[in-house]
């Protein structure tokens, strides 16, 4: 072989090696780090669904007027902003200290904590998991000695006139805390704002006062409701049967490469990227699912912080059809639950969202309005139940206020057998409560058992599985971790869901 021939062959070999390396690198970027394609943002502007401060709000406020009378405030935005402004002022340079309230002689017990709440006071109630450290970071509190002992904040109470202390309940650890500092008149505006509610529309009393059992859940005495049944319909996100819908393209960065479409016998349509690294499914009942594997993701970080996880979830929802906030129409999301999760050695959070229309939250008997799992590698799961509501119709119906003639005080008594049997079937109460003639279990005992385990009563809309196209106006009564749904006027059972 001549020198020129050998040179040509060497050049060919080098070119082949370079092409091989480029092919390997291309396959790595396409298959090994598929998030590059899946998270393609393009040049479009991302309108975040809702800011973190707007979303991390209390589920409601409980206001005590003293003497056992209370009211509940569900419109929390302005008052909570004022509460946090007062808290931030309270924390600046005040050398605040957290001490646990207990029953060992060094502090107070849970019963004493309830006595504190019976004083004229305002309590911000968080029904979802919210680390105290996340709240401190979000609102810029100065460092508080001992605050690391508070895992999550379930209730934050300010007692009128007691300007040197705040009280915290942590349901997740079963502990109570007091944050103390120098007395400063920074809570006066909050106190004035709450005391303006001199004649609340609804008076609530603790179940303890009404039924004589140890239960401080607030119960309305003479409730009114402006909620009526409203129509809903499924969101039609598909344009044509054989066409990739725009919503699905967004999950794959606008590219159809390596995407397969599969129609299953039950009617579910799946779009699969690669070897199943990303799967987008549209179910016949209108549920949309996105699943992304974690096996090929970067494992340099094995956990993600609460606020960072929420920011990822928020941007993802805004990009993929989850931005259902409409302040003009009155539709907005709310945070229903937050759960720490762990998958393949990665730790993150699951955020569960609900939808609120005007004064009514929508409850789903099955599934949730929106659910999203966030790991350090990004969003690993996203689910949305797609329903549309005629907002004008819903808000027009809410202007028709009405008295609820059903005696709400007898809601449990009139449905005692139904509630009891459901709780027995779910192993939430003792089966002996079913047996007639048992000398140590009387009807009064069963009623007392049910009332003792009540944790919530509120009106809302419910999407019942067996009732298509209608959101029922209902009472949501939670007993022993089970949500029972009752027709808002008649009190007739509509169904239940295990929380």
C-alpha cells in the first residue's frame, strides 16, 4: 500500500471514530438525559400559575370572640399578609425563643392550649404539611432559637392583648410550642382588623359545648349556604383522533421524535417517549397523567427543599395546562395536601391541589383536581382531572343565598347507622358498635363515639362518581379520617371518601 493510500485510510479511520463519538454523544443526550427534550421551554413566556406566597396560605382562620363563640374566615389573603407582617416585625432583633408546651410541669398541655384559643384570638389553620422553616424563609423571619424543633406548622395563634407570644400547634409531631419575645405593639392592626367582625354571619361553637364530648372542632349553629348544584363537563383536549394534541406536544418539547401513540382496549390513549422514560396518558374519564422515570437522571442531589420543589411544580403546571387561576372569573387553586415522598433514593414532595369557585371548594370522590410529584431531578408525576364549569352560571347561583333548613345539629344523629356501618367496614371504629343488644355498647355510646371523632364540617361542591355532569352542593363531614358527603339541604348521604 502506498503512502498516499495509507494516509487516506488513516483519515477514513479518524473520520469513523469522530462519527462514532458524535453518535454516542447524541444518543446520550437524547436517551440518557431525556429531560433536555422533555423540559424544552422554547422562547415562550411562562406565566406562573400562582406565586408561592399566594398559594401557601392558611386553609382558614378560626376567630374566637371569647365565651365559646367563634367564626371561620375562608378569605385569608389580606389578613394572613397582615399576620405575617406583624410576625416579621415581632421577629426583627427580638431574640425570640421557642419552648415546647408539655404536661411535665415545665409548660402547658394540649388542654391548656385549647383554653388559650378560647380567649379572644385568631388562629391560622393549615390543613396541609408546611414546614415552619419554609414559612420562616418565605416571609424573612429573623432566626428564632429552638425553631428547629417545630417540624410543621398546623396552627398559629395570636391571643388578643398578649403581644409577647405566639402559639404553634404541630399536628404531625403531636407537639405544642410557644414563641416568646419582648412585648411590642406590632399586632394592633391585626387585632383591629379581626375585631371589625363584630357581627359574624355565622356563629360556630366547639362540639364540646354542643355534645359534651372532648372535641374542639367548630360546628355552625345556624348555617346559611349560597351553594347550589352546578353543571360541569369534561375538557375536550383532543383535536382529531389521529393528530397529536398540542397539550401532549408540550410534554415532549414540541418534538414527535421517538414518540409512539397507543390506544388501549379501555379507551386510554398513551404517548410514549423512547423506552417508556416519559409516558403521557389520557383516560376516558378525562384524567390526564404524566409519568417520567428517574433511573437515568442526575443523582448529584438526593433531596430537594420544600420551597424549591413548589417552584418547580408551579412552573411545570403553568407550562402544561395547570394554570387554572382566573381572578376575574373567581376560579382559583388551593393547596389541599402536601406529602414527603421518596423514590429510587431521591426525596421530594407531592403537592395535591383543589379547585375553588367563588365561595365553594370542589371535592372529588375519586382522584384530585391536580397532583404533582417533584424530586431533585424534576417532576416525576403529574395528574389532572379535566372538568370545565360555566363560571358565570356558578357565580350567579352563589348570589342566591338561602337558609339551610335541615337541622345541621342533627346531621350525625339522622345518619348515624350509615356513618357507623361505613366506619366499621373501613376498620375505623370497633365492630361491636354494630351488634344490637350488647350491654356495654348503647346507641348513646355509638353517637358519642362518632361525635368525638369529628374533625371537620364545611359546605362545598362534590364530584360524585355515580352522578355525571353535576357538582353537588354538599356538607363535607370528616369523621375518623373519612369524608362523608351529605346533600346540603336534606342531609341525605351522597357518598364518602377515605382521606
